[in-house]
C-alpha cells in the first residue's frame, strides 16, 4: 500500500472505531503506523 492509500483507510476506519488499536488490527498494520498516519492529518 502507498502512504496516501494507507492514510485514507486509517481515517475511514478510525472514524468508525475511535480506537487506534482496533484500527490497526482491522487493517493489519501496527499501532505506531496508525498513530503516524493520523498525525499526518494535522
């Protein structure tokens, strides 16, 4: 996956789950990656 695709997927799932851990588990990526991609939004 590319960063932009990852970012979009994380944003979509995080809005539904409100949990970095659950987002990471659903997408099969690390929590640190979720944290980094969410920080890109700011």
